[in-house]
C-alpha cells in the first residue's frame, strides 16, 4: 500500500474516528486504526468493539500509488501528522515486511503495523431494523438537550445510556439517573409499525453529538435489535479538501428502560414563572455556600417572591430573594443545585415554568415556549 496525501486531508479523516479508539485495550489491534486505500478512496476505521466509525473520502487522481490495507497505531499517527508543518505532503508506504513508513519533507517515521484482516468489525447486517428520517440539526438537539441526565456509573446499566424512542411520527430521547429525568422530542417519519425503543450507550451519544452538525440535511437512522446505524456526510469548508462520509455503528445497551411516563408528574397545581437568567445566576451564587457534597439549596416559594437559601456545616449561609409569578400557598423545597442548573443550561427561553404539587414530590421544569422539552427533578429529603 502506498499513498501520497496532504496533511490536512489525512487529519480530517483520522480525527473523525480517533475519538472511539481506546489508548489501552486488551486487544492490541484496537489501539490501531484500519486504513484502506483504493484508486478512488481512502477509508479509515476506528472501533472499541462497542462503537465503530468508518470515515471515507475521495482521493485526488494519482494519490493512491498502490491499493491495500493495514492497521497502524492511532494516537501515534495523529500526533505525527499534527506535528508536521502546515501544507505538508505525507508519503505513507507499507513495506513488504509490514512496516509503515511515513515520510514528509526531511522527516521519516517508521511504525509497526498489525494485519488488517485481524481487525474486528461489528456486523453491518442491520437491514432488518426500523428506519427513521430526521435532520442532523434535530438529532443533535435531541441528544444535547438530554445527555446531561444520563447516569455516569450505575449498576442499573440501562440508565447509563440514552433511550431513543420512535412512537408514531415522534422521535424522542429520554435520560434519567434516578434523581432527574430529561425528555426531548421531534417530529420524524419512520417505518415503525409500533413503539420502538433502543438504548444508545453514553460513549456513542458523545461521539454522535460531535459528529452531527447543525445542517438541515436529512439522515436515515437504522435501529436494529442490537445495533444502531447512521451515515453522516460532512461537507468540507475548504475547497481543496474532499467531503467526508462517516458510517457510525454502535451496539445498543441490552436492557429495559424504566417507564418514564410514570415518572413525569401529572396535575401539578402550583405553577411558578421565573426569569431564566436571573434564576440561573442567583442559584449559582447561593450554591457557593451549599454543602460541598450534597449541594442542597432551599427554594422557598411565597406569593410573587422566591427565596433561595443555602448553608453548610461551617455555618456559612447565603440568602437571595427573587421576584416571580406565583399565587399559591407558601411552599419550601430543597434541591441539589446542580440538578436545577443542568436543566437551566439546556433551556433557551426567557422564562422557566415550574409545576409542583407538594414539597416532597417531583417538580416539572419547562420552557413555556418549548413544550417538546420536559424535565423532572426530584427534591432532596431534608
């Protein structure tokens, strides 16, 4: 195999897949990326056996001097390429004794390789799944508005991912860690005949958020029983660089997501309207003096006034009063400040509406102008 390619072109393709490659893996070959060249195209694959990304780009005439395939250490290759001068030309050559020689200007690097045929791939036979049509922008928004509420480490492994649900013509994402819940939905056409649920792992969600752009380009999701598959095209901003196509595949988490509909409180009879930015800044200030572990902040609702209060074992105390729209009986609740701040971080409107029933019951938090985003936060037991 032999390839002559501009530094930027190689980095552009490499950077799409290197995020999934683990630095240390029990299988040595998974610290490598698989590189395949033909006369027309360069394809690079990265995988950790859970998430697989295959990035392809077209090659200029004469760039591929000899077609072939190999695997080379991912991080080393990226670091070498990044260290080369701007506009450098890279000559990548795999010798007969399977060494990878990379030359550029006066530099010469020799890397060890492993056979391409040993590189493990996720099965791509996912044609039996449900197809969903959605734009890149909408899918990115679904993940961005809910990813924060995924559990980080939990024995209930199904909570460490994002539920992707297709219900009639709605595509929704739901996440929960047992203390809070986030839901966002969008209209999407699909081939689903009934309710379809799939749990996408945390790492895959992170990579998808990075890959997806805010373009209105339609993409097709393929949701099978074990795999989730989507191909995303990224248009190059630089006229000299070819467009890149990334085929993204992830294993789904095998488990049953809790019935989130039972968690969303119905019939909250106490409604509060608070200015978003004022609430967020006040909460950040008051939380400074909250207990470092529990991060508890008291919210004391009175007609037209909200008092935020926090204290800690060192006897420090912070109090702040806010003007709000509230006309019900006085109510005091305690929350983990970070949970409320996380929700405020994904709400874009000028106001926040909170719907409550009792002091020890979950609260519904929404932007009044965005009914397709729903957040539930459980109060702390004081």
